[in-house]
C-alpha cells in the first residue's frame, strides 16, 4: 500500500495560517457566492484519515457547526488526556514520536494521511515526512499571527505540480516532494 502524507492548507500572502488572535475570518476575505470548495472535496476523497495537533483540534471544536469530518481524525497531543465524549469514535488521541504514530495509524489500515495544523505540519516537515502540499494563498497580509512554516534544520525541495486560480484572486499551488 502506498503511504502518503499530504497538506491542504490556506495561507496569507505573508505566510500566516491564523491571525494574531488565532482567528480565521480572513479566509473569507474574497466573496465566494458559489461556495467553491477549491478542490477540498476532491482532495478529501483521496485520503484515509487526518492527523492534526491539539490546537487545530480545539479550533475545529470551537466552530459553530457539526463535526466536519467523515474520516478518522488522529490528534497529536502531549497535554490532552482524552478526547471529549461527543467525539470519541471520530477522533483518537495519539502520542509518541512521529514515526511511532505513523506506524500505529498504518497498522489500522490508514495510509493516505491529511496532515493539518501549523505546528504539526512543521514537525512532519522537520522529519521529512510530507510528500505533497497544496497551499492556497488568500490575497491578504495579516502582519502577524501563526506561521505556516517554522525554521527547519535542512532544506527540503519540492516541485510545482500545478497552479490554479480561484475566484480570480486566490492562488493554489500543488507541490510534490522531490525524490
């Protein structure tokens, strides 16, 4: 079975995934009356499960909506003791090194993983565990907040697979890790 760790995330022009208060309202800066999903549903069809950090998990729980995922969600956390009761069976707490966590997830039959959340993405990149990234850039400068990328010990090279424009202003670049 092919193993693949993928990122699908939005960023501001200046590289932030959340504003200074952790807010995400800027993601809707460009009107989207047709509710174009910008490829998310197609991406989601090609994954088996999600891996996210505690902060991203708690952000999703704070949304005023039903649980948005139909696939298992694995939550990385050193501080979270258990998944809230309403989400048990949908989200699963995992701990250990990234290699141990991936081995645990793969043993359950999940090989194509959606890696989500800034710290989690950075940690996977630091271990060279990201195979592809789809980064959607919203034309806004936030001037601070939570960065998409942190510093890395080594250079990682990716190649551009495709580039698309949505709503005449939003760009989406699909990158694959160079072998």
